[in-house]
C-alpha cells in the first residue's frame, strides 16, 4: 500500500441528500475522499445510507424526480487536474458524460435482453462509436479485462440471458469497463452470487484497480478487509470513520466502528 | 358435520360445475364445427355475399381490423410507455390509467353509438372508416393496459444500468426496457386483435354492411360479424347455412390468433 502517492479523485463535501417527499435528509453532511486507483470499501448496517451515497456519486438518483442535494461532490477533471463539482451539472448530456466517467455495477446482475456482444457494445455505441472494427476490438478487450472472454468468445452472438449469474455480473463489469471509466461504483456486487463466482469477481476487482478507482459497498467484512485499501464506516446517514482498511479493522478510533466490525450490532 | 364429507360434497359440486361449463363449450364448438363445415364449399371463399359467399366479408373485416391495429398499436404502446415511464405518481397518470381500465370493459355497443354520432351522422352514410375507428377505440385500452403492466414487470435496475452506462432516458426506454417487455406487449397486441376481429356491436352502426366487394372505406363496408348477425335472421336455408359457415370460420380465426398469442408467451417465459 503506497499511501504517500495516494491522489484524491473524488471528494464528497458536507453532502446532504434528501429523497423525494422524505421529511428529512438521508445523508447528513457526509465528507469523504476517494483516492485514485485505490479500492474504497463502504460498510455499515442496513439502511445507513451506503447505497444512497454511492448513487449520489454518479447522480443516478436523478433518474427519479424530486431528489435534493446540498453540498459538493467533486470529481477531478483529468485534463486540467482541477476538482469540479458534479452537483453543478444540470443538462442531461452533462450527466451522461459524468456517468461515462463514473460507472456503476448493481447487486443483481443486469444484462440487457440482447446478445453478449451487444451488451458490451451498447455503451460504446451510445458514446457514438460506430466503426465495426473498433467496436470488435474494444468489446474483446473489455471482456478480457472482466475475465469472461474465455467463456464468452464462442457465443458472442448468443443472448446474455443464457449466462450464469456470476458470468452475467462479469459481463456487466465488462460493459462498464469498456467505457474506460475513471471510477467504478459497486453496490454489493457479489451478494447475489455463490462463493466461487464471488471469488472470481473479487479477483477481478483487485485487478481493475490498476486502471480505475473502485468504490464498493459490502456487507461482508472479510471482503472489505481483503479487497480494499480504505474503508469508510457509515451509521444512520453519517460517516463515522474513514481510514486505511488495516487501521479501521485493527484499531478503529470510534467505539461504534469497533462494535460494528466485531459484530456487536448490525 | 364431518369435515371429510363436506370436502367430498364440495369436490363433487365443483367437478359437476366444471363439467357443465365444459359441456356447453363443447356443445357450441361441436355444433359450430358440424354445421359450419357441412355448409362450407369452395364457392364460400370465392364468392361475395351477393352470390352466397364471404370473400368480400373476410376482406372487409380484415381491412378494418388491420387499419384499426395500425392506428391503435403505436398510440396504445406510446400511451402505455408514458403512463409507466414518464407519468410517475402524478394524479393525471392515475386518472388516465383508471379511465383506460374502465374503457376496457366499456360495452362495445356504446363505442359503436359514440362513433356513429361523430363519424356517421355528420357524413350521412355508414362508412368503413367509422368502423375502423370504433375497433381502434376498442383496442386502445387493452394495448395501453398490457403495455403499462408489462413495463412494470421490468426491474428498475435494468433502467438504472442503462442510465449508468451513459444512456438518455428515452433511449433506455425504447432500446432496453421496451425490448425486455417485448413478448408481453406483443401478446397484448395479439389479444386485442383477437378481441376486435370478432366484434359486431361497434360495426353495426358504423360500417353497417355491404353485399358487394369494395375497397372504398368511405361507404358502407362489408364485415363477417355484421353479416352473420343479418344472415341468421333471414328465413331462407341458404342464408342460415352461410351464417354457420361464417361463424365457424370466424371462430377458427379468433382461436388461431389466441393460440399464437399463447404460444408466443409460453416460448419466452
Ligand atoms: N427511494 C427512496 N425513497 C425514500 N427513502 C429511501 C429510498 N431509498 C432508500 N431510502 C431510505 O434511505 C435510507 C438509506 O437507504 P440505503 O439504501 O442507502 O441504505 P444502505 O446502507 O444501502 O442499506 P443496505 O445495506 O440494506 O443496502 C434508508 O432509511 C431507506 O429507508
Ligand atoms: Mg444498499
């Protein structure tokens, strides 16, 4: 772990988030820094706001009208190295641009009802890539990066619905990776999978960190400690503690963190 | 009383009811098949009504039904998409959804009378266009309802995954969500078609009937269903035989479309 070179890529500052028609904010002034090419794990009891925070980071909440944000979620612009507040983005194509940079993988695999090839090509086509040879190349590369090329190469034209759950999840990762995102957000990506598929996905995620920054929500303490460089513990909409994974798991500063990690509640 | 005996009585009663129901159904189908087939000749298909055949009736019925489909499918599917994907929980959405549900069970004669007032009376003549419009109005709520319900079955994660890949909402709706619901939506369209292809009431006051072959929808227009209704009341044997033949053919068509509808769904789920 090379703490010295850690470089912030996203910064959440005093973030309040309120769901439509909710009486009070779900996120209550969160502050969090996400470091480039590191894996940050988010842990905490059910309902504490992990998904809510994660989904604010690529503004997927905006799919539903009436969500309120206050504060800042900054993303570093890799061209000029300046932090830019993503909450200032208003137009649909600005948000599209954001989501191409900050991708997301969900708990349940979400293959589209089309062929394996088209699943991966879909985001690329949305981006305006039309050339068949470029698509072919990038689809193959993405499938290789997501460690599913071997299983998929003979059946690229077959429906993605015919893959197993774990394969579907890796296909979804391939689909996101194909867009060359800067950050990938994972919301409990293995909780619907068997242990072997889980192992494959974990291995894949640690490989990915060479090229992208990863934020992963998990309920699995072993997964968080195995996989992540940093860990953040959330409770009732607050970020209670953030730090090096080793530190959080071995000598947390907050009593609450310790109680949660040692399984005393949650 | 002993519970086992009660159980047996109820079982016996429900079995009996089932047999009565199925018995009548078979009786109808058997009579229809017997009388229908014995009345069918080659000339039934090649002659028009004036010459004792149903050629013009079949063509007329399908023309009106297909035109109705061409109008009702895009309108209905788009309305269903609006309700489910864009309507949200607004009061207006609820009102439209409920009205459409009510329309599904509106008596078809009422729709016929409504179209009569708008498209027949002002023009002074029964016409095929009016018949088509009446059929389209009957199809619309069925298509809206199934589209709406089938889209509701598509998990929201699929929409979110599309958005997370950088899609705009309308692209995700059209290219992914609608595709995921394709089978159900298609079935709804087929079933709505099967529903209107056998309707008499909406045509009775709109297209009325025509003995001759015609493609001109601005005048009285031939249809199987209205002709069956008329023929069955005529005193002569030949007319009634033709009515049986037409009824049998109509039933076969409706059955066939329903079977196709079921086959399509079964294969995909
Ligand atoms: N669409 C919504 N509208 C209103 N409130 C919501 C909505 N989604 C979640 N909430 C509320 O926000 C809080 C945080 O939910 P969130 O899904 O972020 O929790 P989580 O930490 O991801 O939990 P889990 O581990 O169970 O996934 C919960 O109290 C939940 O009830
Ligand atoms: Mg969650």
